[in-house]
C-alpha cells in the first residue's frame, strides 16, 4: 500500500543520504523488541515488523540494479 509513496520518495531524494537515513532508522527500530516484556506487548513486534518491511522496500527501491539511472557519460 505504501509502495508508490516510497518509490516517489526514493526518486526525489539523493541516494546516499536516503540509504544512510533508512539504515539508521532501521537500526533504531530493531532495538524495540527488547522492550517486549509480556504477552500484552506483542503489538510492538507487529509494529516493528511493519516498519522493517517498509524500510527494506525503501532500500530495495533505490538499489542501482532496480533503477534506470545512468552512471554517467
């Protein structure tokens, strides 16, 4: 559902800052499961998995082999 929005973001932002930001945010999000202490906190795992999936789509959308950018003259 968020694919077109993520693709638009990947097209409009420079590649290196986008990948660095995405990696840093994913690293921060991946620490969230440490806060799960009981069965009532399982929702946190679903939220983390959703964010990791979105982040991986963002990173895949900007890989050189998936874009039509030329490398230069």
